[in-house]
């Protein structure tokens, strides 16, 4: 009810804000909502609930409403829900403070903490957000390691985010070199936008001729000029104006995008009129490369039989030729631009290859530029940069090095030791290689969806690089699902949030971290071996149950126990998280057979205690096994897959015992020794084992408690199996040659029932 009221209040406030026009631009409101998702305790990134929101261009304000509700009525105490927000890619989080892999760089995102007892909500406002896809992730505190059985009621919390935006639909465009006259008030800032083309090296926005219409102070520009949008990790560029005017300059502005310009007034209750103009400079522009428009060989011509083959081969040859021509820089250019081949290898697996070959020439006079467009579908992986120095043909001294800058949105077009790897609005990632360190690696989990630029340049300690003016490097840029495939103690898993795919590492054997490289709580090899031996050899306690079943002529039950012991042993040998692992077949098959055998063992044991006739008993055996196999296929770890067969078998056993007791007018089983020495100890073992299995298992004590569960279940079978029935023999032994002087018995005018009916037939 509280969440619905807040949503209605939020909608009314935005609607009132929408109709309040400031006289310059028109605003509209939009509302989007995501379905509620159940939160989980954080153990790895798969426990995070990820949602995506699209914020359009020219959005003035974005307001998120985060609601968390409890799923059950019983008291669960207060829990803190952590919410992470990031623009352009999923948030890279580290709630447990683990160590990241070497050469892995990441920036912290905005995090909010929402205390929840039964139902809570909070709002988050962001003015002038960056357009594009925003990601919201939520999770509960760190997992305490307790293993909760599926189906039992537990404390559950549901997270639902909603987004309301206020968007301008007719923002004026600030053209290159065109003077505009605008007004700004304290409550109505002037909103403008301008387009920054590629290869723009600098941008200048100037404000002048301010007038507030108040005499002597009419020429005072008490204005604040802001350039850019808010992305929570990078701030906008702000300039305070005073006097007759001011200017805001951006060096290395973002390329090929719209840039927002805001002019606000600092004067209380005064409207300021001003002139604004923008100019950008294209300082570095490479020679044009690519396909020629007048090349007849590249045009599709259906009159030739081999037009497809000829066109494809010509395109490849001309592209290679043009890429080589790009290395010959004309005097007017100041950058070498290398064409890059974009290749999709697999899901979350991309590779960028320079068309001219793996070796790239780098000089000290001009930077070398490579462009890597990264789409939204690739942001769920890891961006890898491996820069290697090719020292086959050149010898690079210690006084010379190749510096590189990997930056989003725009490149850094001038590199040296003092120049930071940073553009006007966004930070970059700098690396370098030299003779002593010929290889450098940078890994960026969840890179932002934009165009990434790699700038390379030869830098010398002195102004003259001597005889070495051009060196060769090998830049390898590719997208992989996880960092180093999560190493030896991790598994890279593909996750999905609706249609969006992303990947994360799930670690084992106590290892942690983004790439499962943090060994601060890792299990030793001896502990892994101990866990494997306990979980496997504890299944040998089924051997007494098998022997007892055979001695009491319960051959079918013994075969089920043997099946359970075999697959439980090898399933746990394959299920171990460390290196002490043995898998004789597919893991999923072993797990299925283990679960199936465990439930069937309980099923046949209780039905055997019911003392049904053979025909009815074996019918129930087969019918129950088929139904259990079906339920295991539907939901292998469901609670009712175990409780359903157990309760049904107990109900049938009670009905049979009550029927026998009423018929005999005596308690069944009639012997008190049977109750005191067998049934009661067996029931105690079963109850203790079930309690350990359901309530006591944690990730730390799993191999102790689960091994004890194996021992108790096998022991209770020994106690609960009923004694051999009188005159009971194996079905296939009736009429067998135990007595060589076998003679058929005559019952009336026909032979009695015999297993040798096919030999003795009377008509």
C-alpha cells in the first residue's frame, strides 16, 4: 500500500512539473517499471538482481523509486539491501572486499543501502543524466554459508525498481560559429545542445553581452556554464562567469555525440540575457582510408558470372592496400589511423584485428590511433588489452618506451610522460612497454558501451629518439566472457537478465574474487582430499544394509541400495569444488542418479516394512520409481520430491499395520523387542539424519554433516528392514533343482500352480 501511494505521489509531482513550462523548452514525463524479483544473499555475481533502464536524450531529471517488500509474515529481523547504479554497463561490485586479479582495473559505482524490516522504499534523483542504458543491481548482505533446502519457508525479499524521467523535446541546437541570444533565470536555466564531430581536438563555448536590465550591473555575467551530462562516475565541466563574459573549454571532447550546455543564473530573482557561441577545432585528422567510391571492381555487377568472388577479393586487397597507405602520413595530418576488423567469435567473445596485420608501427612524431566500437551486447564481458613490443627488427633502449592510452568516447591525441591518459570528460587507462617490460596487460570488467580508442606513441627521455624513430608493437584487443576464464578454481557462467547476457565467475574451494584469484580463505589440498574421502567412503555404510537385505531375501531392495551407494559415491567424488575430483561420467547424470536412488531407497524400505503381498508390493515399487523419476526431471532439488514419496509410503505402511492389528486384535508388529531394538533406533537415526540434512548443513561443515547423513540413512535401513518372512524363498527358485526328486502335486483333476507350466500342461 505504501509503495502504491509513493508511486501515485511521484506521478502527480512529475505531471505537475511537466505542465510548468519555462518558456524556452517543452518537457514531457515518462514512467517505466520492472517486475519484482526475489533477492538473494551475495555469494557471487549470479546472486545479484540486474535491471536495465533506458534514459533518452535531453533528459532533465531521472528519479528512481526502489521498493523492497518481505515475502513472508514471520519475523525475519532487519536486513540491508544494497543497490548499485551505473551508466553504460553493469556495475562492478565487490561487497566482500576480495582481491581483484592482476592488471584488472575497475571504478566503483554509486551504492545505496536500504534497511528493510517488512517493507521499505527510497528514491534517488539524478539531474541531467547521461543518455543511454543505465543498470541497477540489488542484493542482500553477504551469504552466511547456510545451505537452505528448497521448498522450506525462509525470509524472502522482493525488489522492484521504477524510473520516472522529465525530458525536453525541443532543446535549441548551438551550431558551430553561430551566435544565439538566450535568457537564464535562477529557476529556469538555458538548455542547449551541440554536436561534436570526430577528430575534434578542442571545444570552446563562450558567453558574452550579458544584460539583466538593472543599470550599472546590467553587464555583469553572474552565470554558471556547465558542459556535459551526469554519469555518477564523471562530473560535468563547470565555469563560473563574472564580468562581461567567460568561456568554457574542453580539450579532447567526446567524438560523434551530442553535448549538453547549461547556462544558469546566480542572481536572485533576476533574469539574465546573454549571447552564447560555440567553436570546435579539428587539429588532427588522418588521411582518408577505405573503399574508393569510383572503384568499378567493388560494385556488384550481375552480368559477370564471377562477380561475387571478384568483388570480395577486390575488397580485401583494396582494404589492405589502403591500410598500408594510411601509414604514409601527409604533412597536414598528425595521427595515423589503422582500420580494425570487428569479428564476433562466440557469445560474449569478440576479437579486434588490425587490417594491416598484427604488427603496428609507432613513431615519436605522430600518435597511432586504433578504434574499437563496443556495442551494448558486448558490455557483459571483459575488455582485454595485451600490448607486446616486437623486438625482432628493432632494439629499443631503456631510454625509450611506447606509451598507450585506452580511453572511451574520445582519444588522447598527444602522449608523453607528463600528459595524463584522460580526455575532457572521461578517464582512460594508460600502459607502457619498453625493453625491460616488453608486455603490458589491462583488463576491464563490464566495459561501457561506446567507441574505445587506443592511442600509441613512442616516447623518449630526450627530444631526439636517435636512430630508432619507428618501432613495432602488437596490440591485442578482445572481449572475453570472464577474466582468464576464472582460473583453476572457478567456472565462468553465462547469466541473463531478460534478453541481456553477461558473465561472471563462480568460485570453489574457498577461492574468491572477480577471477577466483583471491586465496585468503582457500581450502588446502589436504582439506579437499579429506572432504572427498569422507563424502565418498561414508557411502560404504550401505554395505551392511545390502548384506542384511540379501540375507533376508529382499533382493530387489538390495539392488536399489547398491544403485544408491554406487552413484552417491561417484557423484560426491565428482561434486568436489577443488582439485581432488573424479568424474566417471557426466556430472548431471551422476547427480540425477544419486537423487533418484536416494528417494527410491527410502520408498522401497518403507513399503517393505508394510508387508504387502508381492504382486502389490512390486507394483508399488515400479509405479513409485517411475513417478519419482518424473518428479526428479521436473525439479531435482524440490522439497516435495523427498517428502511426497516418504509421506505416501508411511501412509500406506500405517494403513497396512492398522489393518493387520485390527484383524489380529493385537498391536502390529506384535513383539516389543521389535519396537525397542529395531523400529525405535531406526526411527531415531532417520529423524537425526533428516534434521542434519535440512537444518544443520553449511558450506563449511558440509562434508562432515552430509557424511553423517549417509551413515545415519544407511544405518536406519539396517534397523528398519523387517525380518525374513516364514517359508519365503526367491521367486526364481521355486521348483528349481534344490530337490532333484521333484514331483508335481495334484490338486483335484489338475496340476497345482507351478513355475514349470510350460512343461506340464493338463487339458
